[in-house]
C-alpha cells in the first residue's frame, strides 16, 4: 500500500510538471512581439524542446549545424559548449537577434573544472565548494577537467578501490575532490543579462541512494522547486562576467549550499522550460 501511494504521488508530481510546462509555453503565444523562429544547431533534447514550445506558436528549426549566416533572422539557442563561441562571434558581427551569449573567457573558466575551482578560491568563494584535498577520506570523486553530462566522473568508495584508477589519478586532465553525500541534488537554471539574473528556475532531483552521479544514476523523481541562493549565484556569475544561459549544480550540506559546478550552457533538465527562460528575447 505504501509503495502504491508513493507511485501515485510521483505520477501527480509529473502531471503537475507537464501542466506547468504547457502553461509557460502558452504565455509566449500572447506576446505580440514574437516573430523570429527559434533555431538549434543539433537535435539534442529535441523532444523536450518540442514539449515546452508546443503551445507557444513558435516555429522551431533543428539540426542547423553552425551554418548560422544562412539564417540571420533565427534566434539561435546554444545547447552545447561548441555552439557558444560561434554564437558569440555572430553577435559581435551583428548577425544575430539580440540574445546574451557568454564571452569565450567566461566559458573557458566555467568549462574547465580546475580553472573554475581556482577562480572560486581566488575570489573568496572557497567556502561554497567541496574540499579539493580529500585528506584520506572516502568516498571521493575523480573528475575530468573538461567533460559534460557526468561522463568521466567516478566515485571512489574506498582506499582499496583507488588503486583501480591510478592511471587517471596521475593524469593531469583529472583531479580528486571531496564527495558530498546526499540523495538530493539541485540544478539552478539561470538567464543572466547585463549583470543580473533575469529569469531563474530550480529543479530538484531525488535519487534512491546518497552517492549518485547525475546522468550516470537516474533520479527517481525531479520537479521544479523553490528558488534559493540567487544573490550568491549572481555574485559568482558577476565575478566571472558571465552573460547568457547557465546551470548551477549544487547540494545542501548542514544548511549551507555547496556548488558542484557551473555549466555555461542550457542545462538538460531545463530543456522543456526553455520558453520561460528566454521569453524576454522572443
């Protein structure tokens, strides 16, 4: 009986999520200034984008590649890291609909996890990070400096298991970091423009165990939740001089936020909510 009630609760939350997504898309339909089609360089997250925009009346164009000059009136959405520098250059040349795109310098800091950690420590944000010295404590995380979607991230549960990763531990492209246990993780999706957070939403993930690696472990539930820590996030992003869409992954430890990473692009769990995040530019 308990499992049945839990499953029904999960079904209800998923239904609420879908209704909320449809409501956000419908708001765009009433925008009299909406006229430009929305373009994506590939097909990644296509079903989620189509779900989010299905009631918006917007025309979506997929799989454009980087032939952006052929589509000067299309509002291009950077989905992958490779799109960002191309769109930044296009904006500088005046070939794009006005849309905030991060500079190559800020992308470099956020895309390289070691550079990001160094930046945070040098700008008085070290207390919001996992420890970079594991001090013989396990489990710990082994991460690649540049990777996406949980690839090249490994949980090392014990000192004995560490021996299985010695080749990567000695590789300068990898680094060890404290693991923050907990079955709940958050993703704050932000649209930053002119130094301020223009739009934000937060997705909460629930996992079945306290040692998940997102994208490697499937959450049992995810849903939109209350927005928190926006002043802190805005301070960090302003220090990096970041503009555009980003995703901040974090956990809560003893009531304090711990920032795991900041992705300088649209986060996967915000794909269906994209109409809300970019509605000021449609």
